């Protein structure tokens, strides 16, 4: 199992996210994209604009229900609160049901806006072992501005690979 923490400069964040999505779509991965800062609709538009096939993606969207009323979607689960227990159990259920092989978590920085460092660490300590046991790869995205926060510093030691992307 590969867990990668990707620390990205804010100036290239969007392009980097699209790059990860494109790489995942071109591989044989079934992807669960967990979005804490982009709506499902905006992600679909970004994929379409970049000619990325959306059929390999399943989304967990925590943002849309906070902004507007959502309708059921075949490839997305909308969570109306950022309860980490709900997010964790939803993610694990999606992985099992959809035979997910890669999780893209966008982003730890957004999670740290709403949750304390220890809550974020508890969440990752709950989810990452399940991913490892299931053979699911994970790409955890984080803004470089947050790379020295306690939760991120501890995750750097926990994950298999840390990548720094800057302009």
C-alpha cells in the first residue's frame, strides 16, 4: 500500500489536483475523490475541461450541502456535515462497494480549517490502516502553508512518501 503526502504550493494547487486526477484516470485505478474544498459540480466541470474521463471517479463531497441543496448523484455521496466519524465510515463503505484502489483526499489543509490537529490525526489513524490492509493507495493533498502544522508534521513520519510541489 502506498500512502503519499503531497505538499503543494498554493500557486500551482489547482493544476496539480487536475494532474493527479488525470494520472489516476489514465491508470487502471478506481478513484474515490474526497473533496473538502470543491463542489462535486465544479470537479466534474474541471475534469471535463481537462478531457479527463469521469467514469473512474466516485466522489465524497462535503462542500456542496453547505452551499446549496443537493440532488442524488450516481457517482457522489454528499455529506452535510464534517463529522469525521461519518466521513471515515462513508469512505470505508465507498471503498468496499466500489472496489476503490486509490483515494485522493483534497485536502488536509481544508480539514485543518475546521478540525483541530489531534482530531485530524485521530481520523488519519483510523482510515490509513484500513487503506493499508485493503491495498488501497492514498494521495493526501496539503498546501505548503500548512506543512509545519503539528498534524502534518506527524503525518510526514507516518506516510510512505512525501512529495513537495512548488512553482
